[in-house]
C-alpha cells in the first residue's frame, strides 16, 4: 500500500515538474530559423496509421487566449485523481497538440509549431508514466495500452509529415521528438506482449 502511494506521489511530482517547465518554456523560449520553408516534397512516402486524432479546438497556440486554455488543461489534469483517467487526459492533450503543431507548420509558423510539438510529446511521456501507476494499482489498462501504442505510431507518422513541412534548421529538433513516441510504443508493446496480447503492427520497424 505504501509502495503504491509513493509511486503515485512520485508520478504526480514528475508530471507537475514537466508541466511547470512547459509553462515557463512557453513564456520564454523562442525558436528562430533562418532557412526558408521548403515546398511540400512530391512523392514522399509516409506510412499511414489507422488512428483518429481528436479535434483540437478553435484556439491555437498562436492565439492570445491559448495561455488560458493550456492552464485549464493543466488544472484539469492535476485535479484528476484516478491514474488511468490521468493517462487518458495526458494522451488527449498530447494528440491535440500534435494536430495543432502540424497546422502551425503548415501555416509557416515553425517557431511556435516546434514548441507545441515538444509539449505534445512530453504529454505522451506523462501518459506512459500514469499508465504504469494505474497498472500498479490494479487498474485494467490493456485497452488503454492498445490505444497508446497506436497513438504513438500516429505521432511518428505525423512527425514524418511535419518534417516535409519544416525548415531545415528545425529538422534536427523535430527528429529528437521522435524518441518520445518510439519509447511510448515500446513500453506499451512490451506490456501487451507480456499479457499475451498482440500489439499494433509497427510500420516503422526496421527504419
């Protein structure tokens, strides 16, 4: 019992630290890219993943009200006690920011787009941590793990698409964000396999 409480507390502190850093970064970090945005690359092949991303809403990170929306998300997350519900929320926030990031890149706003993408993948990492806590407390997380694995593959697909839109200067930082969905997929896949459940097929395996 004490171990579960300590694990939950550690997860909360870690998640709070990540989200707090994200707030500070959103207020202080600015990316500057000197290379012009390239045209879409014709004939580029990106593996399609069957996963429905959520509608992100009308307020984008370049909107003056975005700070209030982001804070609302953080408050909703912090006041959610059930770790499985926290994991579901973190994944939802991650997916929405992923969509917004791609739209910002399409709208030729790579600085704020990259910041948004980074936050999306940090939320994905938090979802992985919360699932682990939920599982340790006896929650049935198998359905969520399947969704998490598929979502992680969708993130990799979208990041590959973003790379076709981004300026050359931004691409190294974008490539770094791929580690988040790679690690999330591996974590979900390993647990599913240990339970005798076949994980979603990874179309990026072998890259």
